[in-house]
C-alpha cells in the first residue's frame, strides 16, 4: 500500500505542481540583473505581520512611488527579479515597494485576496487592499514619496489586486498597470476615474485576454474572468472616455479609449506570442509602464515631508 501511494505521488505530483505554476505565475524572469539593495518595511496589518521590500536608489525629498505586486504562489523577492523595476528606478530616481502576500509558509507560495481570487488569502478575506494603502501611508509619511505620484502595478493575482486597489483607493493611487491581471465583471463602479494601462501576452491561456479563464473549480478563483476589452470599457466608462480605438505596431496591438472627460488615460496592450508571463524582450513592459506612470499626477495633492513613521529595516538577506 505504501509503495502504491508513493507511485501516485510521483504520477500526480509533478503535473499538479506544473499546473499550479502555470496558473499563478511562477515564470522564469526575463531579466534578473539589477541592484538588490533593499530595505524591509515591517508592520502588523489586520492582525497579520506583513513585510514589504523597498528600493530607494537615492536620498532626497518626495519622489514617485511604484508598488509592484507579485504573482500568486510567489514572493516579494520574485517580484523584484521578474519586473526588473529596480534598475529603472536607479536611473529615474523613483522608489519601488514590493509588498509580500500571505500563505501557509512564511517563506514561499504567497498570494493575494483580489476579491474572487486567489486561494487561501481570498478565503480568509485578508485585507490586501488595506495593506497597499498602509504601505503608501507609511512611505508618504516618511517624506520620501510624493502623494500625487503613487502608482501600482502587479502580475497575475497581483494584477487583479492592482485593479481592486485602484477601484477602492482612488484617494491614494494615481494610476495602475495590471500585467496579465483581470477583472471579474461584478465590480462596483470605481470610486473615482483612474488612469489605467493593461499589458498581457496574446498567448496567455492562464488569464486569457478573451476572458472566461480558469473560473470555478480550479480552487484559485470563484468567478470567471472578463475580457481585457471589457475591463478597458469598465475603466473607460468611469473616466468618461470615448469609444475604443485599436491600432497595431510591430509586435503588439494597442486598444485605447480616447478623449476622457476626466483627463485620465485608459489603454490595453496585447503583445504577440508569449505565455502567462511578464512581457519583456522586444516589448519592455517595465519601461512602458513607467513611461505611462510618469506622466500621470493627481491634481491638487501637495507633496508631504518629514514625520517619518518608524519601521524595522534589515538587509535583504535577513528573514
């Protein structure tokens, strides 16, 4: 009997792991060469000890902040390598924060509560939107971040959380850029218009641009996903934007919703080929996301300085 169970573990184990990897974004990073001088921001939120890695390439006054939300079954450290934002932040002078999700093991396989996804954090109703807001508040209060220039991006489950944070935290977030992250179709209207840039690979069958996706029964999401065009229309309606307009260029297709009465921008990029991964190579998603973010500001929001909120800082290798 023991040998039979061992055989079944070998037969079912690897395919199951591969399925989990495919769905939740444990892809090989397309570029992992970047500086890794990171601070650790630690505090309790919602009764849970939370960790956020912070990359601050220079000292100085309030600067833009980009928050990067890792994919499911991943970690903040994975988000650092996968997105490659640190190298760009070093050149451009902005801060990057990488919050860590939650999971049964403190060191790996973490995810997010994005409403209808994903897994344990969803079922436990972990307040991950509140966590994003708390990270913003602490970094703004430290005097290092301009509250008018706070941006959120994320991959897969992290992209879904970026959508949710944008819907619920318009007073804190200037723009979002979900990568291979979807909406579910039952979201309330956003509390305010928001600039949104969506990016995905055409070959992504895990969070497909056409919608539907894994849906009920896979254990990760409790509702099917809507298409990227429907997600764009959702944000365009909130922004008072015009009808969708599509164009193509070498290696990608772009859909934008122009002439937004609120002054926001809404666009979606579908990159040729690929899979469920952060698009890189010929289409540098990280550079394009930053190019989109850096032109977005929230009018009437003054920069703050001073009054740093205490938090513990440890070398990036510390646990």
